[in-house]
C-alpha cells in the first residue's frame, strides 16, 4: 500500500469517526433548540478528556485567552467581564466556549470589535468538530 493510499485510508477513518461523534451527540438531543442534559454531559466529558490546554491547542489558540462556560444562553455580562479581563492582561483576541449564546452576547462582541478587541463565540457542538478539522488544517 502506498503512502498516499494510507493517508486516504486514515483520512476516511477520521471523517467516519467525526460523523459518528456528531451523530452520537445529536442522537442525545430532543430535536429542540436547547441542548439536553445528556448532550451537555457528553460535551463536558469530551472537554474534560482533552482538558483546557488541549482544547486551546485543538482550536489552534496558542497563547490566546480562552474561557469555557458550562452554561446555555451565555449573555452580554459574560462577554463584558471577559472583555475587562482581556484589557487587564493586555490581550486583544479571545474565545468563549459555551453551550449557546444569547443575542446580547453577540451584540456585545460586535460592540467591542469597534474598540479593537476580537472575541469569538464558539458553541460546544463546534468544538467537537474542531478536533478533526484541526488535523485537516481547516480551523478558524
């Protein structure tokens, strides 16, 4: 078997694993907009398996400010507090990971962007996809 064939076999295996994980996560859902307790537990366990540092590496956020919230509908106040912390440590780029974000969070991110700060809001379902995309160089 050639190196190219081996790479393709590995790539196909990675894609299949990614699809299986995504299907497993979605199967735990209720079909509604909110995550179920089972989905939350699944996502938390996945994050705990790899840890915050590994999560940062996985997302290719080396030396970036990252905050992980185990909450749904994270609002403006969380983004505002994160913004303050970023300014205190003189960082201009950061990431918040949560189950979901409210309208206020997105509005606050847009507002701080005008001040020269870049904050990216990531949901945990996206986090599950990043591991495989990182291997393929398709991150952020």
